[in-house]
C-alpha cells in the first residue's frame, strides 16, 4: 500500500500483519512502481489516491498501460469520497475503492474478494 500519512500506514500495516499477511513497505507512488518492477511476487497493490511525487491515480493509469500489470488487483483508499471523486478514481482502473478511515473488516473483505477465498499468502506494496 502506498500511503503518505504515517498514522494511516501504521494502522493499516498492523491490521494486515495481524491478519497474517506479508507487507512490503515503500514511501510513495514512484517507489511503489519500482517495488512492483523489482518483485514479481506481489499479488495486490493498496494505494492512497493523493500522494507526493506520483499519486495513486497516476500510478494506476501507468500500471494499467502495461500488460504485466493489467490484471493486478488494486485497492485505492482515499478521504475524497464525493461522487465525482469516486467516479474518477474508479475510472482510473482500480479494482476496488475504500473510503478513509478504512474499516478493518471491510479492508479484509475486499482483499478476500480480489484475491480469492483460498489465497493465504500475498504481498502488499505499502508506504514506509
């Protein structure tokens, strides 16, 4: 998950690791892109919509242009929840959208949905 807010990063990392998931941490959209390129075993990306250097929407659009990442599940989180904002986020190519503050149960449900019910091990690109 690429996230620029330290508090949100801390909370989400705790939720994901407590649920038994392996989390890879990076600091922004540019580093998320580099981490994806350097690691073929990443199975899902969780990203904030608004970040420095390369925001989540720009990251998703760039990834969706490449065949290698066309099917990567991407969950975008954002505090921008006006209908126009959500429509723009969804049109960028994300798999799912979650509003901040992210609810633990909903996050884990969405991960289960995008990864499949039998999937036990996955990696998340996350901001450090």
